[in-house]
C-alpha cells in the first residue's frame, strides 16, 4: 500500500487514507470491528447452537463452557442470539444508511444543481421534515410500517436523510456558479451528468463520514425502536430486542448475562464505528466541517 | 417535614456525587395512607374516570363508586352492594331491587331515582356508554318508591346480572343538567365526582396520581385508612421498582417478575385466576385449517405442560376447551396430551404437504409482554418440529383489531392468532368469540368460527333460564369445542398482585377488567 | 431585524399548516383507529357497541372534510378533546405535560452545557493528555450507549439497590409540593439524560476550540505576551462557542418533544410519554395538537437561535 502511493504525488483520497492510517483511535476502531464482523458473519460454521432453538430444560442458565453467554428465558443460546442479533442489527444499520445516504445525496444535490425553484421547494420540504417532532415522526412512521427488518430499515432511512441533504446542498451550492459546471450546463449536460460527474465526487467525503457515523446512529435507533416494541419483533433476534429483556426486573437483576452481552456487543460496535467515523472526518478534512 | 426532605435531598445529591454508600430513604409514607398501582396491568385503565366508558379499571373505580350488585371476592356469585336485596320473578323478566340506605359523598341520600337515572345513561349509547349494547334486553326501569327499583326485560337474559355489576351508580342531582352527548366531555369526572363508596375523591394530578380521602359517613363504617392513592405507571416494571423501593404498597406484577418477591417476608404475593383463556385461533376463512386432523395436529404438537411448567412457573391450567372450572368441563374429553408423533401422523393423513407444506403461516398477536414473546418462541419451535411453519407477528392492539375485525379481512395477514378471551365468572362470556352470529362486523368472532353445532350449543346455554341446568349446557359447549376444535385452546393462566406485608385486610383479586368485586376498601389498613 | 423576524414568523406559520397536513395524512395511514384502540380483545365486547362513538367522532367522513373540520377549530384555538380521555381538552393536556418536560430537559441541558463546555475546553487546551483521553473515552462511551439501557441500570442501582432516590414520578403523591421533593425526583433522570448531551457538546467544543487556537489572532495574542488564561477565555472561547451555540439551539427546540426513553423508564409525566401513549391509542387530536405545539416551539427557537448567532458573531448580518 505504502509503496504504491510513494511513486507519484498522492491524490486527495490517498492522502486522506494515509492520515486515517496514522490515527490511533481510528485504527483501534478498525481492529475492534473487523474481528467482530467476521465472527458475526461466520458464527454458524463454528458454533453448534442455533439462535432460535429452544430448550425449556436449560432456561435462564448462566454462562458456562457449553453456553458461553448463558441461555435466555426459553433456553435459547445467548451467544448464538447475540451473533444473529448482530447480523440483523448490522444489516438494518447498513441498509438504512445506504438508503438514507442515497436519498440525502439526491435531494441535496438536486436542490443545489437543478435551479432555484426546485431548490426552494425541496429545501422547504426538508425544513418541514426537520420541524416534525422526531418522537412523533418515529412513532407514527413505525406504526405505519409495522415491525420486522424491512419496515425498520425504512423507518430509520426516512428519519435520517434530511441532515445529509442539507450538508450536501451547502457544499454543492458553491459549485453551482463555478466555471466548469456552467460550461457543462452550456454544453447541454443533463441533470444526471451534473449529479454524478460533478456532484458526487465533490461530496464524497461528506458521504463517507455521514455513512460511517450513521451506521452507529442506526444501530442505536434500532435498539431504541425495539425497546419500544416497534423495531425487530421477537422471536427474531436483534441487539435491541435482546436488550428489551432488561425491562423485566427479574432479567435485569437475576439473569444479567441476557442483556450484558448483547449490550456490550452493541456498545463496542457503536464505539468502534464512532472512532472510525471520527478518524475519517479528520482524514478528509482536518478542519472538520461536518456537524 | 419540609426541612427534613430538603436536607435529605441535599444529602442524597452529595452522596451521589461522592458515591459513598449512604442509604438515604425517602421520607416514610404518611401513616394510614395506602399508595398503590391500582391501574397497572391488564385490569387497569389509567386516566379513565368515567365508569360508563370503562372497559376495565373497576378495581379503582369501585373505591369511590358502587354498583347495585357486585361479585363476591372469589368471583363466584353476584351479591348485593347498593341493593340490600333483590328478587327475580319466575319468568325471569322482572328484577326487583331493594336499595340500601346510602348517602352520596355530598350528604344527599341515594334513591331509586338515582338508580333509574344511571340506568338511563348506561342504556343511552350517546353518552359514550359501552354498556348500551349489553342492556338492549331491558325494556323498562321504574323507581317504584324511594328504595325500590324494578327492571323489566323483553326476553330472559342470563348475563344481565353480570352486566349490572359494571353499572356504577351516578348522582342524578349532579349530572342531570348535562346533555347526554356532552357528558363524556364534562370535567366533573376528574375534578368533583361523587359516589357512595368508602372513599371520596380529593384530587387528580394529571397523569401522576389520584388521591382519595376516607368517607367517614360510609354506611359500612368509617374506613381504617385516611387516604388511598392510585399512582400511574407507564409500565409494570416502573411499578415494581416503586414497590421494591417502598414507595407504594401494592401493584399488579407479571408472573415472570415474581422472582424478587418469592420467599421475601416483606411482601405478600396474591394469586388469582385470570379468567382469560389463551388460544390459537385458526382463521376458518383460510383453507389450510379445513381438515380437522390438521387442527388436532396443532394440539398434539404443542407441549403445553412444558410451557406451563417452565414459562408460567406452573401457574396455569391446560385448557381443552374454553373452560377449566370443574363444573363446566365434562369428564372424558380428549386431553390432547403432547404427542409429536401423532401430530406428524395426522398431518400426513390430512395431506399437509399439499395443503400448505412448509410455507410460513403468520401467527398474529397483540400480546407484547416478554412472557408472550417467550411463549410465541416456544410455540413456533414446537409447531416447527411437527412440520407447521409459523411466523409470529406481534402488533399493537389497534393494529390487531383493524386486521382481525375487518369485515373483509386479508386472510394472508392472519392465518392464525394467539389471543385470549374472558371465560368467566359468567361462562357465557366466550359466546362472542365463537358464535357464528358474532362474525365481524357483528361481533368479535375473529377466528370466523362457523360451526352449527357450536352455535346451537352456545345459544342453548345463553337462553337457559334455569340456573340449575346452565352448567350442563356449558358442558355441552365444552364438549363440542373439544371435539371440533374451533380454537387450539392452550391454557388459563394465573395472575398476580404483590402487596406489602404491612397491609392488613387488603382484598384484591386479578379479576378480568379489574372487577368489580367486594373488596371492602373500608377495612383496608396499614401497619406502622 | 424586526422585518426579518416578521418574515420568519410568517414562513413559520405556513410551515405549521403544512406540518399539520403531513401529520394528518400520516395518522390516517396508521393501521387501526381510536375505536380499534378502545376495544380490548380479552373482554367480551363487540365492535357494534361503539358504532355510536365512531359516529360522534366523525371518523367515517371523507378525509379532507375531517381535516378541514379540525383546522377550522384549530385556527380558533380549539384543539379538541382527547379521544381516550374525553373529559380532557388537548390543549390543557399538552400544556400540563410541557412543564415537566421543559424542567427535565432544561436541567439536563444546563448540566450538559456547563459540563460539556468546561470539559471540552480542558480537553482542547490539554490536548492528548491523560485528562483529554479519559474525557474522550467518557464522551464516546456516552454517545455509544443506548439511552434506555443506562436509564434502566441507573434506576436499578440508585433507586432499588442503594435506595437513595425515588424510583420515578415527579412528586411524592399525597404530599404538599416542595422544591426539595421535586429536585429529589429530578436529579437522576436529568443526570442520566445529560450524559449523552454532555459528550456531544464536549466533542464539538473540543474540536472547535482546537481550530480556534490555531487561528492567527490567537497566535498574535500569544505572541504579544497575553496571559494564556486570557487568550483562552477572551479570544478563543467566544469564537469557539459559535458552532456550539447552533448545536445547543437545535437541541433546545427538539427538547420540547421530550425524551421518550428516560420518561418511560422514570415514569416522568412529560411530552414523550404523552405522545407514546397517544400513538398507541391512536388518539388523533392529542397527536395533532402536540405536533403543532412542538412544531411551533421548534420554529420559534430556531428563529431565536439565528438571532442569538447574529449577536455573538458580528460577521453575520441577518436580513
């Protein structure tokens, strides 16, 4: 890697990568998240219990050599569920991040590049969505969508894009009046051309940083939704609905392994992703313009 | 007192900051005040003050309001409360109530005119009364004299007395000025209501608590307590925390949260029949359940005893029809003991592979408690073993109702429900869930049960005017249910309340809807 | 300035109108209506019992008719009655909840502003020291923990296990009001709520402070021999506060909406709980009413923030 960049004057991406590589917190984040993701993806190959296999004779058992993280209220293996829950939580987080990044980028870029009227209308709409009390938006949207993986992805995506749209727009507004954009327009370039040839490269750093931090946010949001009974519904596992078990005082107090392990996995993952996100932000722009 | 708690909170803050382990108690509750979570759990209805609109919450309402008749503490028979005695004519069409010598909280006497007025409000759906449909058999209500009320029916009704326990008497002199359609919106209910009960309403602090003071003129004697406080809780877990911290002396507790109170001499666990039968409702509009052998297979595939032992801690009875009480369950009905081999065999005979095979079947429920989530996981796993692939889907109550009560439902959204229905104290309660005439929109027969034998048996039982023969009629209902399996009946679970050991003569039972029943709040007391 | 404020207020009013339409449409898309929420499936009660009620509420009328009927009343200041608790007007219900919410969120914000700005400054000045690292670790853990989990654990520890603080609610029932009693109930939820906020403010403060410390005028001041303390408090702090003010402004607006998790765990009678309850019961008038009130607060606070921004930063001119 190093050899490649040293041949010629490094581009901005390569320079950012170099800065990122030197950020200790970010590298700590990477070294936490990589093994975790590998474990989550491969666990069915090396772990004998399945997340939904019940065993009423071995319920609420503490951690042991057989069940590393103990068992839950119907004798399911907490380790397997924490892994499976991680899959679902990460899937929800990743998918919703991609969707909200796409919506946010398109709305922001179209608003900035498609002319003043479009701009005014879209930005008023973004303002409107941001004025809607998030609690109500969340609750009503979740009631409409229902529970399950895809509804949860939808809810989180729809909740998260307006901020990005604003950031992309303000970045690209400067671009609108620049020569090369005016030239491209003059030559009859369509909106898609402007969006993807000029808009995308110029906001890629915002997108990358948003995406990373949004994954962390989405994991927490999923957990919150599931806590309110709106996200991933049991018996499917997710970190959020496993934590929901801590609502019962019996579980909180007497069977702490049922929430400590998924909770720990969640906090470590979010923490690592936050480290990486901060590292990326500093790497792309030491003057940190993303708020 | 003021200075005390000021100091205590200052110390608490200091203690928190220094994180030294210095036990700080909230100042002890004032003597002779009982605080409780009376509206926590399935029998509660926080924020409702209007008995006409009450679908539940009667435990608290009957602390200050009283009906003419109520259930006894065991919920076995109806006894007089504001009616000192009552008679039913031989043709079951005339009910005569002799009223007790009671006074409203403002000192005015309670008379038959008040009772007639209240019946009028309850029968009038415009008042927002949820009782109106259940009182359609009433043809006239007359106040013969100050202390005698006569209710006449157009046809005999075996459920009239049950309905009357829910009609809380209201004062005519306070409410007659209000137009019926404005009654529900009136602030009287939550500011200055008066009843005839042992406690008087003092104040409601919005969404936090309701406070009552002793009614020293109560005809049953001056209450032992000075105050009763009903605290509101957003969820049962918050109520449990308050109970354990000694801030309240009573609350409903989910059975899986009992652990902390067992073998603890500071608390007394109160156990009672929930009178709710849990069942798997087959959606009979869906072709997959047509074959009776498939429905039998579901019954054999589920190890109900194991679920009851492990998840309910043994505190439930298996139900092989809608009932579990001995007098309405005939001998020699099929017990559907756990037999996975037989389940597989039955499915094979029925040709399950052609009927549905391994396609996922949505199992809809409105139960969202941790216990229910565990039950669903167990049911899913057990049915999966037999070859029936169900996917549980828990939704909130309005969503559930909008799906299952829809007159033209989308069958794919709910091929099966996990639900519960009240099966007592009046055994006729289950009629609405099983009678063919109650298929939505007429009623809540959400499983769309169309079984002529069952409808006939239910109609016969409901129309039986001879109380002595009624049990036999309901035994017939049970027998038909057991054979034809309109539902996959599961169990009737117990429910729990936990009271501080300091409470004396405290009567509570987990009645459906919170009662009403004879709780004698005037006798409740609290030790120092 | 005045003209600018007026124009913003006018736009705000238009926004509220659009907001009410949006939420109205969204509400009708939710499965089930208030009547469905009223029926307890466990109780033998048939939907036909409630036909009259549905009629009274006008739920069968076409949507635009329902909306216009609501709007007509709302413009005159009548937000209607709660459906679940018909004896309570929406406006008084919402206002009775705003007080507790503002108290809770306000205390949390004050705690987090003080703690966040102070720790952020220290971190920036003592960059990469042990103090900085431990503050950063605290911040990042605070941001990374689900709020309901820390609330549950905090409740269990301080109220049930140590028995230091009340388990929830806002006042001890049945006792006369006293400030001490209120504080006693407030401290735990406010402190827990402040954790994430503190972490956020601290991070912003730190990075914004670092940036400012590298600016020419700070270097100049240092070069002129101004005491380091004055450099930081006088020259750097004021400029570093700018982005933090925006952040605080946006949180204050949202704060009126309440904190559902803390409120639900601590049983705090605030807006968050009211709205959870209203959505669960499809209590349309309450949801519409609280959306409108919160929306108005958010818009108003945003205008105030922009004005405050102009006061702090002379480079910005509004108008």
